[in-house]
């Protein structure tokens, strides 16, 4: 039995090969939204008139799955305050 089964997992394409930026066309199609979920926004956020967005970075592997997903930046905008970058 292995102590760390994740260590034995084969590396993803992004880990084992240099990154290649694919361009739409030929064998590469544009991304298509397949699932979306509306956020559960607390009433306090509505009262404060806050909104914002999140920038997420990730790799799309050759098989279409994603890897190395992480939040790059979160920006919150308030009705009476300057933008807050988190």
C-alpha cells in the first residue's frame, strides 16, 4: 500500500509537456458553456449594493478536462467605495 497514492498518478499533459497555445480552427473548436449555476448571494451584499467578479486561470488538457485551476484575482465593487482587489 502506498503512503501517497497521488504521487503515483501520472502527470497531466500540462505537467509533462511544454505548454502549447491552441488556436480555434481545424481540429480545435471554440469552448461552449455546458453548465452554469447562479450564485447564492446573501441579503447583506444586496443591501450594500456590492458586485464583483473573479478571474480564474486554468489549463485545458488535450482530452478537454481542466487542470491547474486557481483564482487569479477577485474584484469587489461597492456603490460608495473604490474597487477592492483581493
